[in-house]
C-alpha cells in the first residue's frame, strides 16, 4: 500500500510515545525525518534497530524537486513515514 503516514514523537520523554507510533516506525523501511541524528538517538533509546531502514532528512527547507520525487514514488506504490521530532 502506498502513501504517507505522519508520526509525531514525544518531546522530552521517550516513554510517552504511542504504541501505534512504535508499530509504524518498526514496520516501515523508508522514514523521512526532520533531523536524522535526533531520530537515530530516539531509536536507540527505544531499542529499535534501524540498520535496515532508510532514514532521509526532510524538513521545511527541503527542495521542491525532492517533494515532487517523493510524490511520484508514492504514486508508484512506495510508502513513507514522516516523523516530526519537534512536536
């Protein structure tokens, strides 16, 4: 199934993450992050192995061609998770 799933992660206390957010993050292979370094630290705290995942930086300053490329990929059947680490 293609598409985009939005996941917000807790600010400050990683124990506040929802079960659904954990499930989505563990399952998905392609994850768009505001800051991959911050997200990797959260994954370590949550004991989630990310060695088989593709983490890509995606934020307010991402270029329009990147947005268009991701939309095209979703239309081709790929799915992504967009993780907001800033609330």
